[in-house]
C-alpha cells in the first residue's frame, strides 16, 4: 500500500508543474501580445513621419521635397531609410545634396544643398533654361533669365534634372568661371570644330580654342578689350592667352 504522504507529495509536485506550465504559457501569450502590439504601434501612424522639416530649399518647394521623399502619407519612421530618402531628394533638378535624419517619435529632417545657376540655354521645348556648372538643367523659363552668359546648344536644353551632355557640360563649367563683369561683354559661348568661340556684344568673335585655362583666357580678353586698338578687328584669338592675336578677318 502506498504511503499517503508519498501520494500527497506526488499530487503536490504534479500540481506545481501544472501551475508552472500555465504561468509559462500565460507569460508566452503576454509576451507575444506585447511584441505584436509593439510592432503594430511602431509600424503605425503614431510613429509615422508626421513632422517633416525641410531646410535650404529656396528654389524647390517643400511640397516637392516631401513628395519625392515619399513622406506624403506619413510612413512609419522604422520603415524609412535616410540614404534612400536623400537619393530621391537629390533627383530634384535644383538639389545637389541632401542630408536626412530621423528623430522618433514623428520627425524627419531634410537639409538640402541647392545648385548654383551659371548660364542660360535655349530650351528644346521653347523658351529658356538655366544650368549649373556641371551642365545640369535646373529650370525652364519663358524669357531669358538676366545676368547669365548664354551657352549655344544646337539641340536645345533637355528637361530640368537632365544634363546638357558632351562638351556642353564642360562649356557650362567654363561659363561658371566667367567673371561677372564679362557677362554683358560676351553674348554667347559655343563649341564648334575649332573649339570654343565667344560672340561679343560688339559683334566681334573671340577664339578660346580648348576648354583649358578659362580664367586666364577671360583675363586676356579683358586686357585686350581695355588696352588694344580694336579698330577694324573682327576676331580676337585667345587660344594662346599669354599671346593674343588680333585679326581683321573672321
């Protein structure tokens, strides 16, 4: 016959094991509920990008930045990649760089660095366009924007956000090095078989040749215009900027 004390002990152990299993199951269910609830909260609009701060965008609207960043519908911050957002914002025509930071619970901060226009170009769709020193087209306008040198693009400037392409990109870099005082002196810059040529406001032509040493060539041109007797001169040859030549025939 089993000792009643042993039987009672076995019953107590079995009861304790059952209670332990129930506690484990309850704790597991509670933990699962907390994890599920936490995930639902983290991936909800409660922790979404409801406050978007845009800094440095003077030519690009805040709405355009928010839209291209993919933040219009306040997506959950946990699902956002600052690198991916910056890359999308940098696709905007005026934007050269974007720095993105995320701050919980609801803030995304986008700091934009914009491009600097350096030249005007005829637009392929009509009107005019502005480009930066890399040849990237920034915007189109109905009228020629004042205060910028004119780059001749036979094909016309492409839509904003694209580049002029080829040697015209380098010509844009050359225009960027043009002194402000020369903008009214030089009507246009163009690339041809003989290199870069400039049409001057007085009707003369300046030959720059290669795209090398633009600053020195602009300085040489300024010196010639200020000091030389240009009576009867049609062409100013600056291909050797230290030794400019004055030609009576084009």
